[in-house]
């Protein structure tokens, strides 16, 4: 049973009902199309992100991840709130999705939040964290610090510490790609160190 209906040839969705239950990727894509570019629907989605019901909030994050690129300005306008949600979150699925959303945004030199960067750096080498969280933290940390050579050096040190661990392919790939990006910033870096 879906909550998708048509009124006056305009597709409508009971977004609250849809996101309160188990959904699949076609439902998420349809919901993302329903929300895109519509202020009232975006406001509803934002409120559902903060729902006390875990299923609803996780599904709302999933929809947010699938919003078209044209919605990046709307997502960016909520960047600080998303960071605050991440820093207060103890749900692994939500943290992974919040990190993925934050990773998709662009960051300028003025956009750095030191609490977010500290969070990312603390998770990179934490073997208690799931691999996806660690990988997204690597990518996000680089986006945050790439404009500051001293912070890039600190990130490089964290990445070099990872050589002491056996890394799964996904985490190893994130490390390797980030080191390649660091090298593009400063070709004089000796990669043998990493």
C-alpha cells in the first residue's frame, strides 16, 4: 500500500505517512522528487528529519540524500543544523547518512567548523566506528581542511597512523584517494611516509 495519489493531475504524497514505515528506493526517489523545489514540502521534510520516531527520521535523511543537485543550496542553508545533529547523534545509520549529506556539500575557507573537523579526525582512527563512518570522516575532513596547510598536515598524520591497522577495501580506498588529493595540493609531499 502506498500513500501516493493524484489530485488535479498533480502528484501528491502523504510524506509523513510514507516515511513512517518501511520504504524502498523507488519510494525514496518519488518522495525526493515530490520535495524538490517546493518550500512547504521542504519544510515538512526538515521537520521529519527531527522526528522522535527513528524510522521516520532515518527515512527523511534517506530522502534528503536523494534530493537532486538543484537542492544543494537548500541543504547548504541547513548545514550548521545538520552538523549539530551529527555531533549529538548516537545512531550509526543516522551518523552515516548525515556524514554523506555533509560530504556532498561544498566548503570554502570560511565554512570550517572546528568542532566538526575535530569530530572527523577523532573518528578516522577509531576502530570502534563502522568503516563507512570512518571513510566519510576522511573525505569530509579533507573538504574542511584543504584550504589550510597546517590542517592538511594534521589530516596527513591521522592518515599515516592508519598504516598500523588492517584496513578493509573501502576504508583503504578512502585513505588512498584522500592522500592523492593531498598530493595534488602539495606535490612535494613524500608519499613513502604514508
